[in-house]
C-alpha cells in the first residue's frame, strides 16, 4: 500500500512540475509578445518599400522587343 501511495505522489509531483514549466514558458511568451509585434511591424514596414517598385510595360511588350 505504501508503494502505491508513493507512486501516486511521485506521478502527481512530476505532472505539477511539467505544468509549472509549461506555465513559465507561456508567461515568457506573453511578456515577449509586444517585442515580437514591434519587430514584425518593423520588418514589414521596411520590406514594403522594396515591393513598391513601379513596373512599366507588360509581357507582350517585352516579348515584342526581345524575340
């Protein structure tokens, strides 16, 4: 009987440690969420300027110039 109680206590302690570690990782992720949003906005703002390259002509005009 003592072995069963010991196994139950050890198992519950291992599960509690697992959930505490998961909770700590969750809290760290929540704390870093504003930093991630700021970096994401920074990257999108700076890569958006590169996408705004004006293209002239079309494929049809290009194929007529380069047979």
